């Protein structure tokens, strides 16, 4: 798969997974960290952070997977 296509797929997975986790834990977050639809608030930043963490994990695991695959050759 080409690098731009792989970046897109990884980013899409990170956004979907990050949003699923954020909206699952949102009722348990403090009120300022809960997103209100149609407003720019701290909840948007917290949601972005969840997505960013997932993207970092995906990129890290992908890099580790490539490294171990290359060592086997």
C-alpha cells in the first residue's frame, strides 16, 4: 500500500477509535471536559487528545511490525 494511502487509513482508524472511546467515557468525565455539540470547548480538545493517542499507538505498532518483519528476512 502506498504511504499516503497508509497514512489516511491509519488516521481514519485513529479518529474513529478515539471518538468511540471518548464518547464511551464522556459521561464519566468532569463537566468541562464534555463536548457540547456546536460549541468549541475543552471537550473538543479532550476528544482530539484521544484521537492523537490512538494515532501515536497505531504508528508505533506499525513501525514495530515493519522492524520485526525486516529482521526476519
